[in-house]
């Protein structure tokens, strides 16, 4: 099973480091997308657990904030008030549920939806997703669940320690048990192929433990560079020399 994943979020950690050191400049606030993609999801009722949403480039003054889920027609399905918390570096902040450290929103129906964070009446970040209801006909395991889909299978990014050109590159992506052929997580192994203009510049194979029900954030280090001596793992220098904002490819074996 092969498919392309966009690597436009490459070197996220370096980007965030640069953001912290240039906070005096003016940038539009945004929710760090991984915060939205990694929220805990409950398949039994199509609901989300909101705990900690990371904010990059917070405005000088944050007034009312909320998380809103709307359907395809724009009608509000559910909403959760948020409170803002400052962090040590002025370029970062976080949102938590206004009533405590945890809060829930629920969809509980099939369809296409948009999850948005709204601050002072302005949407700063949105994430589209879909839910599809599935019912079990097994008399020994009756019930239903809402299968989620969205940007998870299309996004990946590289990360590396800032200011270390020889630092090993980590590739980060999302996967689910449903991506494993045969639907079994036992002894599952994933092969990462990094391609530039159709030519493989690095690869790595290793075991994974994907989520049993839903998309799960996954990391993989030590991508071997075939043109270099054995045990040379892909570094930031290798990547910047070979990759110019193009796409990588991954496959599950």
C-alpha cells in the first residue's frame, strides 16, 4: 500500500525555534496543527477530549475564545469555551477548556465537519474532518462506532534538533490500524521511503504499534542513506542538500 504524503511541514521544530527568537515581529496567531490532530477521539460517540491546544504567535490581548464544530452547511454542532494561558516564551501560549483542564465536544453523526478555534470572533485555525457511522452485526459484539477521517493520512513532517546540521532527522506522521494490510497490528512493520524526483534518498524499516481504533501520531528515526556508508543516518545536511520542498512517499508492508 503506497501513497504520497506532503512534507510541507518539514523541520517543524526549527521553525518553532526561529519563531521564538523573532517574536518581536508581527505574525498572525495560529493553533499548532498537531494539537488539533492529536486530540483524543472517541469512536463510540463521535466525541473529542480537549486538554491543551498550543498557540503560536498569540496576540497581545486575548479576549473570548472557543472551539467550535460546524457541519457542511455552517450550522454549529457543538462548542466549548476556552481560556488562554501564557507560556515562558512570548511567541507561544496555550488554550485549555474554560471550566477546567479537560473538556468535551461531541458530534455523534455521519457527515463532513470543520473544527475551528475562534478568538475574539475571528477563526484563527480550522481542521476539516469526516465521520462515518458503522454498525456491528455481530450478535456477540453489537454496537456502533463513528469512523473518523481527515488530513491524517496526507500530512507528515521532518524534525531535527535546531542548529545541529549533523543531527539525525526524524519523520513524523499519523497512521491507523486500518492502514495495515490485513487489519492486524501483530508484528506490524512500516517501511519509510523518502523520494526526491522519483529517486530514493533514504529508507528505514521498523516495527510500529498503531492505534487499534483511530489515527495515532507516529515517529521514526534513523533513515538510512543508501549512497553513503553503512549506518549513516539521514541528517539535516543530507536533507537540505537533497530535498527542496518536494514530496516524500511512505509505504506499509
